C-alpha cells in the first residue's frame, strides 16, 4: 500500500519536473526569474502604461472643457402612470375642468 502512494508522488514530481523543462535547483529558479521578468516587461508593464496614458487623456479632456455639463445627482424617476409599475392598472386620469 505504501508503495502505491510513493509511486503517485513520484509521478507528480516527475510531471512537474518535465513541465518546467527538466531543470532542477538553481538553474530552474533562474530560468523562472528570467521568464517572469521578460513577461513583466513585455506584457504587464506596457498594458499598465497604456491604461495610465488613457486615463490621463480622459482627465485632460475633462479639464479642458470647463463648461461641460456634469450630472451631480441621480434624476428623479418618472412615476410611470402607463401601468408599467406593478399594481397600477391604467387608471383613468381625473380631468381638471
């Protein structure tokens, strides 16, 4: 019974060893550091800079148009007397004559 789980642990270790290219020890760690650094400078950092530039562009556009209308609070909802609210069954309006 003990040999069964030892064999499965060995298979898992072998799988992860092969997954990392068969490298062990310091060379394995160094290769992962190099790969992570390259990934950061080739993908993560450019996307962060692009996002920051877009935010700056939006902020400049908003600051340059000082007379632009900005909604400060939510609008008051329409009472919807057309029967769209539950329980309002298209009651006829009272005429003011």
